[in-house]
């Protein structure tokens, strides 16, 4: 079957493109010339519409455009904010020197692992242990982390049963005693903040958002930040926790609306990789990665 198709312009179209619409349907290779010609026409129309939009904005000062700029001091660790402000004049040299000394030099890598599949019928946390499939998921993710061959320095686990077990299975794939670990109740599952759009399937009480949200935000500030200026090598840390926590962390780290967290889906024992550069920029290298698992283990 040919992978080519036929492009058709239609009156009912995409918003912001002056009524231009693009339809796609499969066809034979004989329509190649028509496809290219149609694509050229569509491209010209799109460029023309964009030019009109830009011409309207060309005289508007950049600072007045509604562009969300990156906040380089999002973790409150920007070097210029960690030293005493300059008093002006000769003190500028002192300020510049201290800022230079406080600049981070390396990158922090965080591997956020969601726990494996667990017993949904459990009434208490202890009864919500990993299923057989959940154990296999955790083992598979542990092997993947070993294959990545990073010099991991630390594992931190949520204190909930399913996260503790997932961490244990991951550690079992590594050399005994090779990775220090500790447990932190701040990473427990919870309700970060009311999602937008609202979900009819997820509707905690308002006090749960108040209690869980402040805890999860505190955990974010504690774990997601650039390296200390005294750190000399890139670091690699593993956090084994929960879907809501990870989704919220990702939105906050990328400076996306926090209430967008529920729009993200994460599979069990998936790997989410955040890199925090010395400049304060953040890169999402993978989100909910399960490519290391066979299809029958993905849930």
C-alpha cells in the first residue's frame, strides 16, 4: 500500500489560517505531482497568513507581547540572587566576582520512576502491594536503568508500599550495596492541585488539594533544582514515586501551567528523565518511557 496521499484544500479549515483546511486521504503513487503542487499552494497560503499576523505585531514592543518568558531563577538558585547586591561603583567588581564563584558547573539528572502495577482492591496502603505484573515491570525498569550505565548516586523512594517494593526490585537488579537509598514521605501520592480541565473521574475534596498540594510542592522544591556550585560532576539520581507527583514535577520544571498535570499519562514503572542545566534551563529527555518493556507488561 502506498504511503502517499492526496492533499485537498477545503473551505472549512484550521483556525487562524483564513479558512484554509487540509484533508488527507490515501491514494496511489501516480498522484505524486498533484500532491507536491497542492502542498506548495497550501504552504504559500500558510506563509501569507502568517505574514499578515506578523505585520500587525511588528510595531508592538516585544515586552508587550503575551509570550511567557523563561524564569531563570525558578529554583531561587540563580547566582545573581545568591550574593549581596552591588551597591554600585567599585562594588560592581565584587558583585561580578561573587556571582562567577556561585555559578553551577554541572548538570543534575533526575530519573522519575512511577511504581509498578499494584492491587487496586486493597483498602489500606499495605494491601496495595505490587501485582505479579507490577514486580516484573519494576525488574524490567531496573535492568533498563543498569543498561543506561549512568553513575547513579542516590535512590529516594516514596514511603508507600507500592513505591517501596518497586524500589527494592530496581535495587535488586544492581550490584548489591552499589546505590545508597532513603525513603521520603514527601513523595507520597496525592492531589497536587485542581486540574484544568476538570475531571469527572478524579475529584478529591478541596482540603486534599490544600494538604497534598503544599507537600508535593515542597517535595518539588527539595528535589528539582540546579546543582550546587560546589558540585564538580554531573549527578544522576532516581526518585521512585507516583504518577500525580511525577506529572506535577514535570509541569513545574518546564514552567508549564501546573494545573495541566492531569493531561499527561504515565504507565506503570515508566521512566521520566529531567535534566537541569547549570544555567537553570530544564530539558525533558523522556516522559513515561516504556520502550524497554514488552507489550504485555505495559499498563
